[in-house]
C-alpha cells in the first residue's frame, strides 16, 4: 500500500513539494497518486492527473525505500520524468538513515 508506506515515513525536514507518481504494477494495473511532502510528513491521494514520474513497481520499491536514489534511476533510464522537481522530492527517500526503519547499523 503506497499510501500507508509513504505517510508512515519520516521525511527530511527540508523535503517539500508535490509530485504526481504513476507506478506500473506487475499485476497489470497502474497506481497513480499525488505525493505531497512538507514538515517531515507526507500525504498521498489518488489522482487521474498526468504523472510527473512513471516507473515500474520493481523500480519504485528501490526508490521509495531509499536503496536507489531517484536521480540514479533517472540517469539509468529506469523511470520516466517530466519534472526535475519531482525527482528532487523523491531523492529525499535516500537521505539519512533508512526512512522505514529505526534500526541503525
């Protein structure tokens, strides 16, 4: 569930912005949502708007968990993007400790 995951993350305080993300699911469907980040928190709402970032769910998993910085995914042509600001917003997923875990290794 993209919404639950992204809204539970601890985002960097400096991360701020909105992006329309389209995730092509391996089951054949597409999840399209607006990611709105401000004040260290995110909100996610479904949308039919044109996506600023489109990627496969297998790539999304790496980007969302911070294992694959969005800028690297774009450079490797693993995602399509029409807006560099959206890539910068997703780059926040790769900043600091793993945003989905309180474990420090």
